[in-house]
């Protein structure tokens, strides 16, 4: 039985500090309607979809920070890998990324979840006796937020729960030398091309190594008149291919029809974790955070 899903990334163009919430919501609703016209059953929005990417600004009052309200949800995720700094860079022209100032480290781990009622005829609780293999139930998904996508540990936690689709919204600066490093000086265009390359690299490679689809949605373009964010929203397959991607850096739907059964090839062959993983060799991954080099010779 095919387990097909119609999925979309709703890339958003810039949202500014002074953008009106109603206008941003109207854009998001328009994108939802466009995705619905494609028949999308799942639509992913970017990180900080409702506001500008505010961690680049030093905001001094709590009132300005308290904005987002929650609705009824089937799963929650909190960003684990917070990039940037707590204090602004000394360079007054630097693009700041004050996530360590505004956010707590996510404390929900990487918990995969099933999404009910979007694929008919799947196995349900109590039908286990009919299941001769995994991958027959409601779709299994996991979430990441932006910088989390660069860390294979989270992906692997989802892989170990059989995740078939990993969702990731992001706001990634195109040119921010104080943040990314300046060892190899680059023009703004070279830096942006590299940032898009690294974005796709991690989405494709981690999809492949965990035999899952991934959907990523950018907030893109020039925010607040001067801060450039990359585009590159895309959908990748379990074999690591980009199967749909954004053409520009404004509001745009990236759509694909995917068959979750395509995850089975990797899950049952090259990356059959139960047969091939060697946990006895991986201790350092959870014992150590930072690098400790071997002794000098
Ligand atoms: N929003 C966010 O997490 N941005 C990060 C910046 C990384 S800085 C080294 C990102 O991964 O795109």
C-alpha cells in the first residue's frame, strides 16, 4: 500500500520589525491557501514566522518579547542548539544572533510523533499482529529548528524512532562574518552561496543517513532594511536528493507528493540500524561535548 502525502514548505519573504502582525498573518494564510490548491496535507512555516528574526536585535523590555500564543497541538519541539552569543558583538556593524540571550535550551529532546488521519488505511494500535515490518502506521515525523539541522545527533535520535519526515524552519543569515567566521574572506554573494550550499548539504546528507524525507522552510530576503536571509527552502528524499526547492527569496510554496514507502530502502538495507549500528563504539558522542585532542607526540 502506497503511503503518499502531499507536503509543502511555505517559504516567507522578509518580515520586518515594524511589520504589522495582521499583514504577516494574511501572507501566511495566502500561502496556506496556495498550498491547499496544490492539495497539500502538511505545510511547514519558517522559524520566527510571525516576526522579524528578532535575536539579531537587542530588545530591552519583556513586553516586546511576549508575543506568541499557542493553540491545540499534537507535538511540540523546542530548539536545542542555540547559536550566537548572549552579548552583542563588539563590532558595531556586526549582525548579531542573540539566541543565547533570549532563549532557554530546548528541554523536550527529539521526540518523534505520529500524525493521525492524513493517510487512510494505515495500521493502528491493536493491529500489530498484522505488521510484518515497520513503516505501516500513521506517518512518523520529527521537528528541528534552524541551527539544529547542522547537528547529526538530533537527526539520528529521530532516525532511531523511525521518523519518515523531518521538518525544519529556519532563518539563516546570508552574510554575517562575525557569526560564521572570517578565515576565508568572502564577498556577500559568495558567503550567501556558501550558506545555501551548507543548508542543502545538511538537509540532503542527514535525510540520506536517516532514510527520511525532510522539509525545510526559510524566512528569506532582506529584513529590517539591511539583514539578508538565505532562501533555499527545499524537500529532500530519503536517498538524499532535492525533489523540490524554492526559486526565489519571497513568499513561495515548495510542493511535493511523497511516498513514505521510499524510506524503506535505506531503513532496511544500508541504514538498517538494528543490524549495522555499533553502539559500543559511540560512547564519546554522549560523554563529551567539546574537542579533546590526542596527546602531542
Ligand atoms: N536561526 C538560526 O539558528 N540560525 C543559525 C545560525 C548559525 S550561526 C553559526 C543557522 O544555523 O542558520
